[in-house]
């Protein structure tokens, strides 16, 4: 009989919105075992509630004992330290926290490779969003008139979204056309332009995250639409990353790198 080892994980930022979603999902997955839960917000009540786990208010060496892979959904200020602590303890890293600078990412890549570990930094863990970008890239080869509409909840701080900017970067090619000759009667009505592609940002309660990439060609339009209706949308991507983290080594930026997709 083959006994399958469970993948042992630590969740950093487990009291946050994403952290709670990740905890609630993976506590019931039988191939994965949560060993440590870490969050600066840990209280005395949490110690009573999460009795099956080791819980900490910061990522210490002890919190990483016997851990295969650390998942981080914290804050831009905390994430680099957490990653360095994990790598120093020979623990693989799966990073959802956004806001790392190019310089910090380079440092993480170097240490990951030196230590022969696995690190994934994924700005978007939604598998559907990655496919939306991939399909848009294919469409842009044949339909060169395109605009992006992204729709998010009204508490999102930044506009446009990082995904809209990444999509524009991916699909942009020298043939993309943009009709700029119209008479503008209202400032901003044609959206903002990135790499010659117009991006429109909608902010309304009721949306979580949605993006439509609309292509136009003689007599036809093609809309590639991705709609995130709950934070659970990120879980299949995180689960894929946890599995890969113990099967392969290396530094990866973007979930697509684990999906055998070339962009
Ligand atoms: P959140 O609700 O604010 O949760 C973050 C949690 O981390 C908070 O409980 C925070 O505590 C805690 N924390 C801060 N510093 C810490 C540290 N040093 N050690 C341990 N815990 C710490 O935020 P969220 O919505 O879950 O999002 C978290 C991050 O994930 C953000 O950067 C967000 O942009 C990103 N995100 C990425 C994806 C993706 O697909 N890649 C998807 C969703 C979100 P305090 O409140 O006390 O600081």
C-alpha cells in the first residue's frame, strides 16, 4: 500500500479576507495539511478557536518547522520579510500579496535559485483570468481593433486594475488600431490609453472583479469576458501552486508559468 504524504503548509495572513478563504478551503482538503497559521491580528480568542494548529502573530523559524510551503496573502510591507524568512528555513513560497518591486522580486528569484527551492509570485491566481488573457492574445493577432472594460467593487483603490494593464501589455502589437479622430464632448469618455489600447474602469457595488476584452472587425465583434464572483475563484490556482511547489524547483512569476501556457 502506498501512503501518500500530505503537503504541509503555513498560511501567512490567515485572518485577512483571502487568508480566511484559503484556511476554510484547505482545512478540508485531504492531500494538504495546515501546520501553522500566522497573522499580526492573532488574539487570545484565536488560540481557543484554532486549537488544531500552531498559531503565531509573526512568521518565526518555529512557525515554519516541518512546513513544505508557505502561502502569503498579507501586505506589501510584510511580504518580503516573510519570503526571506521562509527561504532561509528552506520552505517553498506561494505569494499572492501584491506590491513587490522589481528589485525585491529579483532578490527573491536569486535566493530561491541559490537554495534550490520553489517560489511562485502570482499577481492573479484566477485560472479563468489567465485563460482570458491567453485567448485575448490569440484574438489580437486577427482582430486589431480592441478595447478593455474592467469592472470592480467600489472600494478598489487603484484604477485601472493590474489585470487590465497586463492584458493590454500582452495583446499589444504593432497592428493594434484605435479610432482617435472622434470629437470628444466629455473628458475621459473614451477611457485611458495604455499601449494604444483604451481601458475603461467601472467601480460599482455588486461587482467583485470582471473584465471584458472587446474586439471589433468588419461586421462582427468578439467579447472575451471573465467574471470573478467570489474570492473562491483564486483557490484552484492556489491549490495547483501548492501541488507544484513540492514537485518542481525554480522561480516563477505568474500562474501561467505553472499551466504550461506560453504568452
Ligand atoms: P487583508 O484582508 O488586509 O488581509 C491581510 C492580513 O495579513 C491581515 O489580517 C493583516 O493584519 C495580516 N498581516 C499583515 N502583516 C502581516 C505579517 N507580517 N504577518 C502575518 N500577517 C500579517 O487583505 P486581503 O484582501 O486578504 O489581500 C491580501 C493581499 O493579497 C493583498 O496584497 C491583495 O492585493 C492580494 N491579493 C492577491 C490576489 C491574487 O490573486 N494574487 C487575490 C486577492 C488578493 P493587519 O490588518 O493587522 O495588518
